[in-house]
């Protein structure tokens, strides 16, 4: 929040008009109006009297807030995401830079903004230059988080950076980050909080925490099964890889979303470079992305709180997200060298033309669909 917003809000909370503020401080009404519009700022000699008049302190008036709350960061993230959806990634990039300049040492904000920068190119149409720019700034922000004093976000940033360096095969940098991370000790304070809430008979709070933990546990099991299936392919054990893919499918069906249930089997087929199997599963995945998905419909996640919005907006958001996942999946297959074997098949290009929501020039080897 900027000074102009603080002055306006505090004035209204005190029930004062701009004319009354001007009269009591000995300035003109247009001067107060300019303060609230951000055109000018109060003279330094007026800061203390203005703060007293508005029943606040100079630190609050000047926005000398040391840190942001989780609610603040969530609010900013929502604003930036909406701006990205309506005005494009460049506007989101500008807003992120503006907020980071305002709070340059807030680890929570830096981490979240970096995560947004990584995520937006996945769900928004972007040029190669925009993707490069977004990813580079995200890495810069994660590295800045690492220099902050908040150990929780420092470790989260190190984890992300280590994952990034592994992906880019920069194993020396990755190992450096891994060495800085704490060893896993198995202690989870969420379980203690759940036990306490259960003992206190606070059923709704306990259920919400249980569902959140279940959600993260299911996803962790899924990722482990996915990795095990990949290793099985490398070891030449196709039967074991297939079984692990089935287990992954069963685990993800808990979410009642067919798309996620197919992803392990698709990963196995990609590792085996089985184009026929890939095409079969890919079509199922793309069809699944055309169906509405609501996590709250699952009996396992009935208490997880979500942002309040009307049913029409929820449906629109869900449709937009599914469309973007679909386009991102097809774009990855069209560009990533991992899928060279799949791009050689005309059937893939027919699927891309059939299911893609965002029109693009689809070029296959030897021509255009």
C-alpha cells in the first residue's frame, strides 16, 4: 500500500473530509487531494501532525512495513494473476517488478513472485523471449530469497534452485544447494496440530488440516511412483514399470480427475519411446481435460477452503485452466526434443489440431496440417 492509499483510508476511518484535513493542517483542499491521488506528498514538517490527525504513526503513514502477511501476498498474487489473464504476461511482469521494488527483502513475497513467474508461461501463450525473461527473473528472485533471514523460505528457495540445476544438468550447483538443506528428520508438526484439534473436538479445523495433509501425501506418493516407474524403464523391467504406472493411476483417481491418473503411464510410454502407446494415452489425457473438474466434489476434500466466487466465475476459471494445461501439453510435445519420436507420427498432429484451443501454426515433418 502506498502513502496516498494510507492517507485516504485513514482519513475515511476518522470520518474526516479532505476539507477538514486541510483546515486542521493549514493547507489547501487541493493539496490534500493531490496527496490522495499520489501527485504530490505532504511536506516533511506536516508528517507528524498528519499522522496524529489520522490517529496513526509516521511509520504506518510512510508504509514502513517491515514485512507482508500471508494474506497480503495472496492478495497481490491474485491481482497479478488476473492482470496476466486479461492483459498478458508483460503486465504481470511489470507488476511483479513494482511490488518487489516496494518490498525488496520480504522472503515470502520474493518466493511467491518467483513461483508466479515460473507458472505463468505454462498456462499463458508466451514468446520464447518472454519465457526466457520470466524464468531468468524467477531464478534471480529465488537467489535473493536465499539471502533473506526467513529460514522457511530460504530452504524452499534452495529446494527449487536445486531442482532447477538438476533439470539443467548443472550438478555442481545442485549439490551445493542440496548440502545447504536440512536433513529430513520425519517430524511433522501438522500431525501434532491434528492430534491437538482432535483432542479438543474441533472437528472442522481438524478435518481441514487432515485434508490438506492427505492432498500433499497423495501427490508425494504419486511423484515417487512416477520416478520408480521411470527407473524401471531404464532397468529394462517393462512389466514392473507397467505395474507402477497402474498404481500411480489408482492413486491419482482419488482426486477424481482422469487427466492426472494417466500421467504416469504416459511418462512410462515416453521413456520407452512407444509412440502407439503414447498416442493412445495422450488422446485420453486430452479428452479428460475437456471435462469439468472440481476437487471440492470429492468426499476426501470437503473441508478444504477455497476463495469465494460465484458459480459462473468458478466454471470460467476451471475451463480456462484446463484449456491452458491442454495447450501447454501440446506445445511441450511440439517443441521438446524428448518427443522427437512422437512428432514423426501424423496421428499426433491430427490430435493437436483436434484438441488445441489456441490456434497456432502446426508444422509436422514434411508439411503443415
